[in-house]
């Protein structure tokens, strides 16, 4: 059966089930989920605003949930493999679709007409009051103020096109400088920096396989390499070498509260899928890299930062490992889900960690569940069972 037809077939039953399942899990509330439209259009009567919404993807669409109760507010049908990231304000989420980036008004429960078209929409970065989109298929970079999304029109913002299309990432700094990766479809080599007029002012091509970015305290920006990490701060690049010849840091998580960045760490270039047990802590001030062995593996959707700058990793043992960013000590392990294994295909669902303020949200696709956990107490606030297994998990996050 065609996937889109199959998706439509289960949506009616799924939403009916959602009304009973979610209300049981949350102990009451209205039944707006049972009346939700699934085609992404605006109904005659606007839906009630969702408080601090979360957005989860499933095969064929998006779930919008209340961020406190986890009550399912609406399911929106959207075929294809979709990805979600915070847009940078209190209402919107960026959805990466087959045709490009689309803007979801998660609070208002509608897909807007705002779209950045282009093949292979990639990284979404929020920093210094700006949101930056990188389209891999075209090499195009779009920068905008997320506050402008509330006007209902596509924001007017800065654009830049890479010399060649590649799987890249870009970030705009507070002073208007734009850091963007360098590469081709076959090879990625480093990064360059442009001034506010898009004139190149710095470049470093000593970062093979450049991937991912994160910003730390004092606006130190890092991009990962296959042999360490490249830091840009105060107008210049510095390379921090990995302790291994091949020590790939491809995914990072930063915090404005800490000069330390959290990264993954892989050492086998020949592996079909390496399941590492070590993570990296990168000190952007001392220019040093520390490895921490968790004793369990994790995935690229496992890294996050806590409200005090603590490093958080969701392990395949089912626990959130809380690491002190300065000492590398694992301070505690917070039970979240059951044991799991990372699938070979990166698009396949696996438990995902999304952190907002003092709350960790963890999906458990094997049980079609989603949990909210208090990071301070380590206790579950609430849990919900959804009609379908979810894949990616995100939500609105204002300020960055």
C-alpha cells in the first residue's frame, strides 16, 4: 500500500485512540485531539494555543503536544522523512521536509506558508538572536530573526551561497560575522568566516570531514573534525587535536553557561555503524579535550545540556548520564527508558533526548511513549502513550 494512503488510513483511528489514551495518561483535560485536522490547513475555528509545545515526528506526520501535560493537541499529516528543530521563538518549529525547510506554528497548531525551498535541508542553528538554515543540496545559507516569524510572512534576512553544495552548517555571531563550512559533495575540509558584508575574513581547511557546530560561553564556536575539533573565537581559528589519529567529533552540544562543549567521539573509520562508549568534553578556553567513558553506547540524538551547563547523554542502558562539565565526573544516572540499541539506518527511530530549561523529554519509540523528567530531582513528571511510534523530538525554545 502507498505510504501516504496508509498514513491517511490510520490517522482517523490514531486520533480517536489519542483522545482516550492521552486523557487517561494525563488525568483529564479537553478532547481537542479528537477534533484535530490532519492536513495541515487552518480550520474555521482556530485551535486553542498549546502551552510550550513539543513536536514529535512519526511515519507520515507530526504530533504537537502540550509541553507540561504531554497531552496530544494535534496530529498533522506530512508524508516523507521529516526532521524538527526549534525556530528560536516561543511559537515556531522548523520542519525539514523533502522539499525544504517549512515553518510550523506549533503554538497555533498549523503549518504556515513560510518555506525555504531546496533539496536536502540540513542543519538549523540558533545563536545570538538569529536562526540560520543550511540547505545541503544547494549550499544556500539563510539567516533571519525568529521574532519576525510571528508576522506570518517569510522574514527578510541575510543569504549566502557556498562555493559548492555540501552537507554543511553555518552560524552567525553577535557581531554579524558568519561562520560557514567548506566542502563538496565528496569531501569536507573546514570553515570560513565572512564579515557582515559577506567578505571573507578568515579560513581554516585543517578540519577533515567537518560536521556539526556548537557555541560555548564567550561565543567560542566549534565545528567537529575527523581528527579533533576546530574552534573559532575572537577572530581566529584554533585546532584541538584528538588523542587518536582518527577521532571523529561529529555532533556537539553547547551551553552559554559553560566554556566546555560536549561532543561525541568515534575512532573506527571503517565501521558500518560505530557504537561508541566515550564522549568528548572540549575546553574552549584551555584548548584541551577530555574523553569520558560512559560504560554504555549512545546515538547522535543522545546529547544535550542541562540548565547549569551540565553535560547530558542518553545511554543505550536507558539512563541519562549527568556529567560535570569541568571534571568529567559522572555525577548521577537518571533512569529514563528501557535498554535499547542504535539502529543501523540513521533515519530509523531510537530514543531521543530533548532538554528545555529543567526538564528532559525522552521518547521511547518501542513503547510509543514519551516521558518528561525533572533534571533536578531525577523523577518523572509525567508520561504519555501516543498512537504511533515517534522518531525526532523537539519543541519551541525562545532565546539563544
